[in-house]
């Protein structure tokens, strides 16, 4: 195998896939932290700065409402859940339901 073939093969796959924590940290734009090495007071401070469950619920509900409105504007079916039958369905613009 020539030097150029080795170089091309190396460039095509430069490194193995990183583990989940490293990939998640890369997506979030920060380095992963080993929580065992973080002082306890710092852990408590980070927990205090986190959003409460009610705030997270409100943010999630707003995002779902915006998604539903966007789908209505585009004329796409909306995924819903029927608690009486216990099944999920797609609701079309005309109000018809297709159970999935």
C-alpha cells in the first residue's frame, strides 16, 4: 500500500467514535466534567441554578403549542392521544382522525 493510499484511508476515518458523554459535551459546547472531582459546594450551586420542574413544564408546553400552530399553518396532520381509547392518532385539517 502506497503512502497516498494510507493517507487517504487515515483521513477517511481519523478516529474512533467518542463515547456518549463526550459527544453530548461537544453538542453542548463544553467539556465533560467528572462529578466525583467537583467539590460538593459547586454541585449544590449548579443544582440551585437549574430550572424548576414547573419552569421546565412551562417551556415544554410552549414549545409543543408552537409546534402545533406551525403544523396547522402548513396543513400537516397533528399527532394527538385519545385518553378514552388509549391510542395515538393523527388529526387532519378537516378534523378526521387516523389511529396509529
